[in-house]
């Protein structure tokens, strides 16, 4: 061994000790006995962090692309182009390097304190090994616990013991595996060749890149094929389209729907420029399934996209068709229950901005960083971003000059509980409700949230007008469901949403503002026929699944055969409507106590409903029970008349089963199948209670 090689190798403790005994080596021995903080701790930490970051990021990217091919319920909004993959990988590497540097710095500070408090420890020359081992253990445990605890393991399906045992064994395996790997690499560094560790890491990263490429190839193929090949593509034509959904908004809390004091000038002006539908019915009382029905034009049981579980693959969405016909498609959403991983709603969108980190949109392209790293680091613990964040993102996009014609979806979550309106809206309606009814303070704060989100939408509308886009843009506004504030029904008091199918949650606002030119054409036809001009209010009952066919017809796109909804263009143009008096159907999944089961156990059942102009029937097929309400005499659904009108009940039960399908042998609660990270957020939103 040459002198240069020998001097490059780290000296073992025994060599240092012998050097200390010779007078000539006294100075060297003193410094060797007490390794410097920089040399013993900081430099190994920096080198390890810069090594772990790329390895960890590559593993995450590989796993993110492979998982959708292995788990049916997994959805990710991942790049499907080589350039997008490169940016995705770069973002993951940057994030993980920062995470490891922060973790390493905290570890270094802890070791420095130990060295300060316990002086004999200063002579220990193995801190570099300890740092590498702990950082690798932390990195591997981070990935394992993150993916398994937050996304993969289901405590309610596998059992709490299995869940905790799997986590503990995984962390133990990470601890031992990292120890063995670091020991082997340290041995190879001393005994075999200086470049052996670099060679090992290089081979490891190369292997991960190959895996990532395989996963990316499959994912890219699936994404590029998500718009079915049977759909014909064409050059973009027709108006720009803006779809706006305000979460949890009751129709009767909008000014133009008759609320006595809630001020919604933006929505009122939109109604004045368009057509207001007085009886729009949502297909589900929760966010995820209602939006999935809106975009797929099928009922919830057909798309299976319940809260905590994404809709099934193979469906054609409104965004698919818009993109297939050359439009730029973009979405700005604001809640856990509309995140791409949680719903599959990103299908068909060029960009789906769903980051719950208010200052970051980069995370919307990186599900792992958004819902694991940011969640564990404490940046994304909230279940929503406020309306001003959604508006800011939308305004930034408009200022960039979008490709036209476009299809944009804005989702505002603010009226959802907990009702926490920001300043200066928080006290806008304080003390205005004194009717003796329940939840007065909650209703006042809810009303303030509605006013706030109306203001935020107004900023977007103003920008459209500033850019001369408003007049010829098709704007569709609605809500996914309403909210209950202690209303009394035959089954008891109703609060919030998600547990019932009464009109408090199913009757939603709907305003459609067609392009100005189209309105003028319809009005001209009516004027030539010496008939009244196009109406501004429509009393006909309609469903949210009717919106996709309506938007497509106004955009000159043929709807697919899979769409169940009916176009409302004839109602907009005040022409005879071929589907007059069609019923509306709703669907939900809840838990009930079945007296037929031993021990009076709780079981999961489908809750189905059919609504006509005069009647409302709510049906529980599993337990063969239901409610019937006479909407003419009892519009607030306070007293069931099922026993008095058994013939009507039976007819409506058969119609419900025909429209929504037979009851399966077993209904699994999709809310409780959600991974823990989603379960905690759904629980915070009130979706995991018995109601």
C-alpha cells in the first residue's frame, strides 16, 4: 500500500491511541482524540443527506408510478410525458434533499449536545457511522411508515393488531436493514475499495430508475389512453366554459333564491344574465360522489366514487371529452374530498391544481410530497384551502393567457363546516338570526362563509370581464350538496350532511349563463314566434347529472352513450322539453342497526331516494324500510306518509331499483376503507360519524 493511499484511509482507534503515546505525535494525538464537530458530524451528515435525497426521491417516484398498476383504488395526478417526469423527479429530489438536510441538522445538534454534556463521548470516533445509520433508518422508516400507515394499510379491514404489528415490524426491519447495510459499506470502504460505496449507490439508483421507467411507461400509456379511443378528436370550437361548484351551499342561502339577508351579489348578477333553476337535485349528500356524478353523468353506484375511494376506471368524464376536442382543461380544487388521489376527478384535465398547501402549487403534481411529506411536516394538516387561494390560483392562470377555448373548473369549499369565515366577513351577520330555531350562531357564520365565497368568485368574474371573456363564456354554477341545521324529519333531527337524503342537502342552486350570442339567437327565435323571451327562471326539476350533457351540447360536442343525464338546452331556450317531469334519484351509504341481525349489529346499507314534483321516497333496500313525503303538503319533509300510500311507495321502490340497481349481498362502507391519512381528514369533516 502506498503512502498516499494509507494517508487517505481513516485511521482506526488503535492507531490513534499508539500515536498518542509518542512525544512527536502529541499535537496530532490531541486533535485526533477529540474529533472536531465539523469533521466528525457535519461533513458526514451533509454527504449522507445529499446521497439519501436522490435515492429516496427516485424510490418514491418509482413507487408512485407502479402503485396505480397494482392497486385498483389508487389514483395519482402524475406527469405522462418525459419532460413532466423529469420535473417531477427534480421536485422530489429537491424536496427530499431539503428534508434530509433538516433532519440531519437536527440529529447533528442532538449529537453536539450529547458531546457537550458527556465529555467522555467526545473521544468516540464512530459518529460518522452513527449518523449514516440513523439517517438511513429514518429515511427508510419515513417511506415505509408513510406509504403503509397513511395509504396502504386499512385498520378497519385488517384489524388494529395487524395494523400496528405491520408498522412495528417495518420500522424494526428498517432499523436492522440500515444497520447491516451501513456496516457492510463501512467494511467495504476500509477493506475492499474506496469507490465501492459509490458503485453500490450508483447501481441502486440505476435499478430504481429502470423500475421508475417501467412504471412510467405503463402509467403514461394508461393516462394517454384514459380518453377512450372510441371518442373522436377534433379541433377546438365553441365557447370557453367555466364550471363553478361551491361546496355545501344550500339553495335557500343564496340571495336570488330568496334568502332574506344573505348578500350574494355575484351570484345574483350571474342569475340576471342567465337562467336560474329552481329545483336542481344533487345525486349524493357528500362531496366526492356528487362531483363524480356531475363529471361522469352517472349515479354514484355506477361510478363508485365515494368519499375516501376514487371512482372506478374506464368511465368517460366531461373533462375527457373537452380535452379530446382540443380544449385546455384545468381545475382548481380546494379540499381533501376533491383531491385527485382521493377521487380520480383529475381524469381528463391537463392541469389539476389540488394542493392543500396554500403557498404551493408544485405539490399538486406530486401526490407523495403533498400528502405525505407535507402532511408529516405539518404543512398540509388542514382539509382545505380557502377561497382566496383558489381565486388567486385561477387569476394567475388567467393572467398567463390560457389556450382557448378552455374548460376550467373552480371548486370552493368555504361554506363547509367548521364555519370559520375570515375577516372582515366573520361578524357580518352576527345577531341577525333570532328565530328560536336550533344552531342560530352556526347559521350566521355559515351565511358569512357564503358571502365570502361569493366575493371571491366575483374577483374571477371581474377578471373575465376585464379580459373581454365574460359575455361569450358559458358559466355553470352549482353546489354538490346542501347543509342541515337541526331540521326535524320523521327519522329525527338532521344536522350537517352525509347521513340523509332530504331536500336540505339534496336541493342545490343551479345557474347557467349561456354565451351572449346563444342567448340572443334563442331570444330572436322566440320573438319571431311572437312568444315570450327566454325565461330567467325554470321550475322544472333537473339533476346534476344533466349538466355534463348540457355543457357538451352548448360546446357542440356529442355526449357518449354512457351518460345518463339529459341536456337542459331546451329548457334554457324555452323550447318543449322531451323529459318533462322526469324524476331525480339520489344515493348514499350509511350505517344502520338491523334488528334482523343477532345482537342488533350495525350494518352498512345503501340509502336511495327518488324525488318527483309531488313526492319524495327514501328507501333502504337491505332492511326493506323507507319514508314517503308529500312535497305539496309537506315541503319540509317532516312527516312520513308511507303507511297511507303503500301503492305509491311500492311503485317508487321499483323505480328506484330500476334506476340505481339491486342491492348487493354485502355493502362495504367506503368511508371506512380509506387509509388513515384520509380517515383523519374525513373524520374532521364529519364524514365518519354514524349520521
